[in-house]
């Protein structure tokens, strides 16, 4: 095809070229590019995309020597070619140690007229370069965060803080994750006393609970404590926001689910002292709370020796006004209690099987027999 189009095929008739490379060279010659200029870069060491970029530069009369290095991939060559087209000093970034995305950030900085020497360094990722470039474009004090120990998200939080004119020195610390930085920044934007939580030892979720407490004007001193996890902090905060006497459950002895049951009891105006005890798990507390809220005599089952299933059977019996004293005994498991309760509901003489030594399955058979008569 080259001969048919009067192309000087001698430039590419070399067995070192594969057919695709030959085709690329032929197409460029057919466009009328100077064979002498092209011949300088007709080399099997260049891939087809690399040749394409070199020929594009020649076509625009660019000095392609700036990127005629086979160490540059085609994407790097594109960034250098774009810089040459814009009349930029590409020598700042035409280095193989910069990938194409890093080159792009340096090129864009040169186009904006900023001092790219702040970030034209291989140790910065392109995302870090982007944050520094954005700061330079807004005339921010980028020296605060142009440090490789900050990842791009941390840089972003510091940059945004500088934009919002907050005291970034309170969180411009590599020990803070970017999520933690965001919580401190948001607090500063709300004019809150972030000293309560500007501590790398707090998770960002804990920081968030303290910040929300400060925002809602509650006494965060009651839960701004590293010993409380985020869920415990939340339960205390919710109680404070509802003006409840949280001192009853502000203790590391209670997990957050226990705290929740105590808080809900306080909210409903019941005597939580009956179950606000660490020896009750949250499920037991739930059963006691439910009984208190329904005006039941929970003294029958508000005992640690009953598990939550046993408590539930006693509570249901009380709700049905049954004589639960017959089975409200720890020696009965919950399935035995259920069989006795069902018997009482049917006005059966449960004394025939209300004995701890009788397995629940046998109890069921006796109960069903009694129902037949």
C-alpha cells in the first residue's frame, strides 16, 4: 500500500518492525510529514502509541526531543506534548520518575502560573499534587501541608480549613486520620471548643458524638472519656439531650445496650433502679423494663438468676394475671415454665407436672392429656 501511494517505504521496510508499526509509519508519511524528520524516530523500540505521539508533535512542529525517550509511555508523552503546545517549560516534569497523572498536575499548575516547585517532586502522588495545586491557586499557606507524611485526604482537610479560615494548627498533625481532621474542622467551623476531642486517641466516631453534644449544648464532660466507646457515648448524649438523669448509667460497667435500656426506662418515667445493675444483661433489662412500663409486679422475676427467656415467661404470665409463683423458680428452664404457663391459661391442674425433674417435652404430653378431659 505504501508503494501504491508513492510513499518512501525504505523508511520502514525493516523486519524489526511488526505490521502494525509499519502501518502507523505509512499513515504518517501519507499525511505528508517530512520523511527526514520522521526517520529520526522510526525505531522498533517505540510502541505504536509512542510513535503516534512523536508524529503528532512533529506534525505541530514541536521539539519532540523533550519526550523522545522510550522510557516515557504514551500517556507521559501526551502530557509533555500538551505542555509544549501551551508553550510551557516542560523540562520541569519531563522526567520518567513522574507518571502521567503527576505530569498532568504539574502541567496544570504551570498553566495557572503557580509555583509548582512546591509539589513537582516524585514523592508526592498525583492526588497530593492536586491538593497542593488547589491551595496555590487560592494563595493559601500550603507550607502547612506540603509534607509527604500527609495523604491526599488529610491535605484536603487542611486545605479546606485554610479556605474557611479556621485554626488548622489544631488538627494539622499526621497522627489524625482525615476523618478525625474533618470532625475537628467541622467543630471549628461551628465555633465549638474542639479541645474536648482533638485527641488522636479518639476514633472519628467518638469525636463526632462529642462534637454533636457540644453542638447541642449538653455537658460532654460526662462522656468525653476514652473509656467509653462510640455507642456508649451516644446513649449518654441522647439521655442528656432529653434532660434525663444520666448519672444512673454513666459507668463503664454498663455496655451500650444496657445503657439504652436504662435510658428508655428513664424516658418512660419508670423506676430504673430495679434493673440498672451491671449483673443484668440488656435482654434481662428489657424484660424488666417492659414489665414496669405495664405496671406488673416485676419482683417475681427481676433477679439475675433468671435468664431473659425465663423472665419473658414470667412476665407473660403476670400480664395474663396468672399465679406465676407456681413456676417463677430458677430451677425451671424457660420451656418448662412455658408448659406450666400454658396449663394455667387453660385452667388445668398443673401440679401434676410442675416439677423441675420432669423434662419440658414430658410436661407438654401431660398438659395435652389433661386438656382432653
